[in-house]
C-alpha cells in the first residue's frame, strides 16, 4: 500500500511539473480554457466503468436485449457526466483580490475571485493547496465568488503560494476535472515584532519651542506637504481648492519628538533578526505615539516622517532587509 501511494505521488508530481512548464506563470485574469482543464475518472467512475463492462458482457452472453439497453443508457449517462464535469469548470475567469501584508507568525489570506461569464451556474468548485482542501464555492450565472487561500506566514519577505488547484466532481462524482493555478502573486510578510520591546530610544532630538513648530491648535506657523494620517481639520482646504495640492497647516508652540530608529545603534548581542524584530516593534510604537521617526538600516535610510504611508514604507524595508526585494 505504501509503495503504491509513493508511486501515485511521484506520478502526480511529474504531471504537475509538466503542466507548470506547459502553462507557465500567468498574470490575472486567467481564463480556464480547454488547454488548462484536465479530467480523469474518479474511483467511483472506474467502478462504474467496470460495472458497465460486466453488464455488457453478461447481456452479450445471455442475449439480454434489456441488458443492452440498460448498459448503453448508463454509458450515455456516464459520457454526459464527463461532459458536464468539464463544462462546469471550463471558461471560468480567475483573478485575485487585494492582498494585505501580515506579520510573521500570522496567516496570509490570498483571495481568489472566480467569475462565471455564462448563463448557467457553476457548482461544487473546490480549491486545494497540496493535499489540503481549503474550501468550496458556488458561482451564480453571470456572477462572481471569492474563495480564500490561507497560508501560514512563517518568515519575513515575500510569500508566494506556488501552485493551487481548482477542481470539481459535478454532477455525479464519476469524473474529476481540475486546473493548476500558477498565478504570479505574493504577500509581503513583515518581521514579527518583539513581544516586550523596551521604550523608544531617548534620542537628544527634541525640538525646542523657540523657532520650531508642531501640528497643534496655537498660532499658525507655516504649510507643509500633507502626510496620510494628518488630521483633516489641519488641511489647508482653500489652497487645495485653488491648485489641487493637499497641504497641512502647522502651528507654533510646544515641541515635537523626533526619533531615529537605528539598526547599528542596537546592542551588539542582538543578531540581525532580533534587531529587525525590535525595530518593527518600535515602528509600531512610534506610529501609535504620533511622533516623527526615521529609520536607519545599513546602506539605506528613511527620513523623518509620520503617518500610515511612512509606517508601511518602514515595515517594507524591514521585511526585505537582506533579501531579494523584487516581488
């Protein structure tokens, strides 16, 4: 039994590798045409074929006309089942939705969007990854359905799911039609933040109130470029209406904390991954505190800024540090 399973798994790998070379990596949307849908009988289908053979041989030996009728009628049902199983999958359009970055240790969600251009519904479409069946969906006539491909994000960088499989066994379960999906997509995985990080570094970079500014409610001081995350009440809407450029008002008074998060300034006892984990936690703390922060990594630097866009840019640099940065 174990030997037969190993031969079967080896055969599946060889066929899948051949299909990958034949199909290649596709950019969405991917249309499942006749070249991308494969079909074979299931165990039930093989048993059904054996039953038809026994019925036909018995009818031949004993000259049973009704046996001939039954055998050919069942064979016609089997052929129609094969046709509708192939038809249930052929013509589907496959694309993917928005992929949100995650932190290492979380689960990345790859949303597949299945569109049915025909006037007939598609039932029992299954999504699997490896040997694991991940879900099943039905697609209404002319409609669209979403099915999620959840994968564990174990390490930082780009997470690529590789090969996924769409399949169905409709309508009688005698045949299985399937398609390999080699879509060109990836999810960005940030480093896992340190569980209990120390406080933000106490940099001697505190802006004094004299001649400096902050975003507050005191006297108007100047305009600066708008940063995502700035309060809408501080946006210079009149100037934006004139020239279409968003700017944020700055007010005199008080002080603004500025923090540099420096990779090389961390304790020497921390390895690279531990430093990245601490910097990730500090980026989240700095973003929550509302201060201006910058990030220094060997060979690269992100200047002082704030807001969601700056946070995401810092986290991306940490995720790809020392790795191949192309998606």
